[in-house]
């Protein structure tokens, strides 16, 4: 028995250690403390798990929280984000990607420069076309002067838009289903449906196709598209659910209304339900009070407008792709010459000044600078990826090709990030009050909603995309 326990603990410790190695220190909070406390089977606090054949192998929750519907039942098709398994096809700017492509084609050994894996070789033919203008011809056979494949914006990390060479030959897991359903109204929610949620909002969003590690630097089947087709005519919502809500509220509820109901997009939710969220079950308290629903929806729509940098839920009178300035300003420009490219940044919370190389931004609130998504520091990650040496793992010498200078576009994007986070934090007190009102009032139970058809948990059939090729 003791030997069996020792073996079990070693297996768990190895698995958790592997997660931390891949996703960063602290990816599994408290693992060392929890494991150290187990001396024998008698010291383990056992809990009953559901008996169903397909039920999750974890304790069944008790209390009002577990009467609410699962988010993954309300948006039943979940997908993993794109996974390249090589870092060089993604960069903060187009020019860097163009230089990397030219360096790849000029290399004597394209395979070594490419960083081949078992599923992606320079000699391979991969008949997956993600975008108009892409090719399936083996990289080993294309001439040195072959044009750069299409470059598009992707959701790299929460609130961080970067550029990607949108070519399936470069991606081990290109997720063609996501590219096929992308369109001008598509919006992707991201959360953690496998690992435990930490502090910060329980969900984030992106108008661009997200990376595998988009939510908080870690990933699984964490991406929930709003629509199952590019034309936005089939929502990723079970049939009958919106009709049920429309009848209850006596007003038509659209897929956009439903998505904008944003009680999960705030730290008050994860703080209040931290214990329940240990089960990895993210549930939605959906009020039966239409007036309350409308208030939450309206705040959520504003958040989605901000969090997509003005690309979705654009308010009347606003221009798409623009968000209003807030307090933060660039008071000293970051030099645009190569010698002035920032190597580091620092923040002084007493003066509220953010220094980026020789540039300065002020005032930057501590709440914006420390903003986190499940332990992932948004602003600090954004900056690290744009320093001279970059951040993250290197997969190839191509990763050493970095932006040569800090551009005015980088400054604009940093200001937009700060403005978005400032506005987000400013709205948290009202969101928390609405959350309390929702929870204190009547909410829909999971058993009041129609069952989820098995087909809705699967990717949509290729025909539903109407032959759409992704356009940014």
C-alpha cells in the first residue's frame, strides 16, 4: 500500500512538474505544499466523484453554484488555439516575419533552420489552405525568392495582438476549423477548462484567431467561438436556448446579447467562487430578471468593444478599430533608432511612471500595470515580447531575427493596451455590484435548459463555412 502511494505521488509530481516546465513557474499553484502534506492514504481527504461513465474524474460540487449551467454547455463547441510548435512564425510586426522568411529560404539547411518536427517537415506536402494566397508546395522545393505567405494578426496572449505567417506548412496544429469559421462578426472567448483558474477575470476575448496559450500562457480546449460559421448565421449555442431566454425576458435575445452577458469577465467572480472553481467547472449565473440581464449585457458589450480594440460591439457613433484615450500618455518618446531599441522596462508605482528603454509613459496606474489573467501579468508580458532580446523559448536561429527598432506603432499599441486596462479596471466596482445582484436573485438552473446535441460539441462540417477563406 505504501509503495502504491509512493508511486502515485511520483506520477502526480512528475506530471505537475512537466506542466510547470512547459507553462512557467507557478503554473500549478500550491502543488508542492499539497503533495508534501500527504504521508499515507489516511492523510488524504477523499471525496466522492460522479458515477456517470463520461462524468469528470473529480469531486462533485455542492451548493447553488453547481445548479448553474456550465459555460461549456452554453457554448458547447470548444477548440484548442493554433499551435506552431516553433516560435519564429509569430512576431510583433510584419517586417520581422518577412526577414525570417527570407532567411529561411536562404539557409543551406532549411530543415534545421525551420525546426522540423514529426508532423511538419520542409519536404512535406500539407494540403491545408488557411488563407487566400497560401500554398501547399513543400518548403524544400520553393525558390529562394518565393514571396512571403500571407501575414495576419493573431490573438497571441490575452490583450496581446501579434502577427503570424498564416501558412499551415509552418504550424503543427493549424486548427483549420477556427480559420474556416472566422469572419467579421466572429468573436472568441477564452478561459481555462482544464487547469484551475487563478485571480483576475474568468474569461478574456479576441476578435482574432487565438494561440494555444492565449488565455494565460497555458492552453487546452480553451477557445469558445461565438459562431460555428464565418457568415455568423449559426451560433455556438444549443438550439432552443435563446428562444427560452427570449420567452422568459419577453424580448428577443440575440447571440451577441448572450455573449455580452459578462459576469465572468471580472476578478470578483473568481474571488467569490475560488473554492468552487477548484473543480475546474466554470458555471454561469444567468439571471431571470431581464432588467438586470440588460444592465450586465450593456457593460459586457462595452468590455468586448474595449477588449477587441474596437473591432467588435462597436457603439453607435464610434469608428471601428478605435478606442477612446484614457489618462496614460507617452511623455518621452522611445527612440526610433536601432541603438535606442529598449532592452528593459521598469515601473515606479509611487510616481506612476512606466519607463520603456529611454521612453516614459505616465500616468500608468498600478492596477493597469499589475493587471493579471489567472496569474499572467498582461502588460509585463506584452513588454517582454517587445524588448530587444524578446521573451519565451527559442525554437530556431530565426528567432534571433528581432525587430530592429521601436516603431511609433509599438507606442500606439502600448497606449491602447494601457487605455483598455484602465477602462476595464474602472468598471469593476459596478460589475461587482451587478454580480452580487445577480447571485442574490433568481438564476436559471442547468436543468431548465435544453440538452446539448452531441453534434454541437464537434467542429462544424466544412460545408458550413460556405467556402470562406480567412480575411483579416
